[in-house]
């Protein structure tokens, strides 16, 4: 795997709070509170914690979709707070894949078109034929080789979630952030999806973080870290 570029993400003393909106009212609650985390290339773990504890907030910071109120987000040794929006967006499209709590597929586009959307954000757009070929291989790999041209409405929940997984992988990210990826799936489909993510972590060496409130799912990812009072334990 020597040809795969290594990548790491580090949170240093990261806090996040939201202003309450009204001046002089109760102080803003710290959702994250001086949190430190290093995610090494190829690593894999789950994050658990009750609803509202800040799991999605944490993933959004790791994925540069949001900025911390305090502290640093460092990607491959670069402090992102010194970068412009465009530079951050570029790092994000090249290095990070997301599977969101809701899959957010575009209903009017086919599965294949949905998967190709992230390639449009790359500074050096791949040849569409090459991107399509990679997409087709990924569809085959997740057992959807015959459903490329269906719209999301013509797919089952499990199939839609697999399309969202392929979309997150199309730009060959080095870090995959999955926020409750199995939330809408039955037990069998949930198990299969996690197996697929773990297999990708093994075979492609991409770091994988799965947020879930389900301890069984977390256990099948591997190590479990708990978000508690704004910090990660375990
Ligand atoms: N834009 C916002 N403005 C104000 N408060 C917010 C905002 N986004 C999130 N919060 C609050 O921050 C806290 C953490 O939210 P977050 O979405 O990270 O929780 P979570 O752990 O992902 O929960 P769940 O398991 O339900 O998805 C919640 O109390 C939420 O209400
Ligand atoms: Mg959440």
C-alpha cells in the first residue's frame, strides 16, 4: 500500500459552542470542550454518545464543514484556521468523504449521476469516462451493478444508503466520516453496510470514523470512543 498517500487529522483543544442569539441570556453551552483527537491514516473507530451530545458537531469539525469556536483542526500538518474557504473546500473534496445522517441523494438524478456529483468539485476534474468507470466498479462491488440508472425513489433504503457510500468514495478520500450511516436500515442491511465500510478501510487504507448510538454497530467497527461532556473517552 506504499503508493497510497498517508493522511492524518488532528483536533487540538477544540471547543464548540453556539451563541444563544439573545445578548445577556444564559451563557452558551459548550457542546465540545477542549477536545483532543488524532486520527492516523488507515485508523478505524466508532464514536458513541447520547442524542444531542455533539457527535455530528464533532464530525463536521473533523470534516472541515464547520469551524471550531476555539482550538485547531490540523489536516496533514496544516492548520486549517489559516486557510481560505476555497483552500479548505479543496482539501475537503480531495481528502474527505462523508456519509450523512440523512443520505441527501438528489431525487431527480440517477444513482450514477448522484455518485459523480463530488467529482465536479475537484480542482482537477477527472475525465468523465474514467470517473464513470470507477463509479461502475464501486456499484458492482456493493452489489448494485444493475441499478446505476435508477433514481433514488426506485431504490430501497439499504440500496440508497449504499449509493451514498459510493458517492462518499468516488474521489478516493483518505478519511471517511459516517454519521449514523445505518440509522434508517434494518439489522441485516446495517450489518452489511458496516462490513462494507470495514472492508474498504482494510483494502483501501482509508481512515474510518463511524458515529452511531448503537453499541452493537460500534462494536463491529472496532474500537469505541465515547463522547461525554464535550470530550472523547476511550
Ligand atoms: N446550528 C446550531 N445552533 C445551535 N445549537 C445547535 C446547532 N447545531 C447543533 N446544536 C446543538 O448542539 C448539540 C449537539 O448537536 P449534534 O447534532 O452534534 O448532536 P448529536 O450527538 O449528533 O445528536 P444525534 O445523536 O441526535 O444526531 C445539540 O444540543 C443541538 O441542539
Ligand atoms: Mg447527529
